[in-house]
C-alpha cells in the first residue's frame, strides 16, 4: 500500500513533442505528490509538486495532472527539449505525517529527447 | 533552498572495509536523510538523522551496518560498515529545510563500488 508505481521505465520523444510519465498509488492518505528530475552524476532535484485539492498544476513547460478518484498523477513536459533528457521520479508522502511523511519514490523514467 | 555537498564523490573499496561519507549543508536544518540508489533503481530511504536525537532507521537497515552521526545542524556522516559488493550503490544525503518532510534537497551523491 506504500508503493508508487511509475511508467514507462524509459521514454524516447522527439524534440518539440510531449513527454508523459504516469504514476499510480494505493495509499489514500498520501497528500503530497512531487516530481524529481535527476541528471547523470547529480542528485535528484525537485521539479514540481501538487496536492490533491487541485487537479492540475503548471509551471512553465511542466504540468502535473492529478486524478484523485483514480489515484493517479502524471507529468507532462510540453515542447520537450534535448536538455530535458534525464531520469524523472514521482513520489508521494503524507504531509505532516511524522514518520509516515517519508517520501515514497517511484522507480523512475529515463527520458531521452531526440534532436 | 539548500546547497549540499558530499565527500567523497566516489570511491572504490575492498570488501570487509568501511567507508564514511560526509554531508555538509550551507544552512542549518533539522531534518536530514540518507538514501541509497542502486544502479538504475529508485531511491530507498536508509534513515532519518535529526540533530539531537538518535537516527531512525527504515526496515531493512540497521545501525551496526550504517551508523550515522549528526553532530550539528549543518553536518552528518553515514558509515557503510563491513562492506560487500551488494553495498555498491549511490548514497545520497538529503535535507528538508521546511521540517514538514516535503520539499527535500539532495546532495550530488557518493558513488561506491565494492570489489
């Protein structure tokens, strides 16, 4: 019930295209859903995050769509660029949850954007 | 935000030896975390290290194998003891400046290879 399932494992997109990465969760107590971006040789960096009181959050070319009833959320990267090539991790946690508030990460999606 | 540095950035060690990884933060933070990221895999929380208290270990990780020190609000160490090839991984330090276990900033990681 603590798992976050992420798909696809890898994704190849042409420059200018839309990259879509999906995550699903079981624990309905989760109330914070961040996405992290990790470049080779670097630590993960927070990209964008959403809470379940909204269905969508947009920051520049990055959008999170959230479907509470389906217990799914996704990351959309519009106008994908070669510089977006990285591994993306979704995560979930219970905010203010003490020890239950630990981030649970998905397995990651390796995105390659072809020029 | 927080800027995190880790030492060493990478190391190759012999089985049976121990390695201590240092994590330095540019600001005072209460909550610090240590993660393991095995090649091509997701991030797994090893322990939470809050200054002034004993580290809290996640299931599958024990203090004898991964002793942690947290002497002040800007520094922590993780020791990987009696190493085996299965310990080959990236070890990441992370901090949460907000204290609510949400926005986490990661260090660049320490890449460990055990022969």
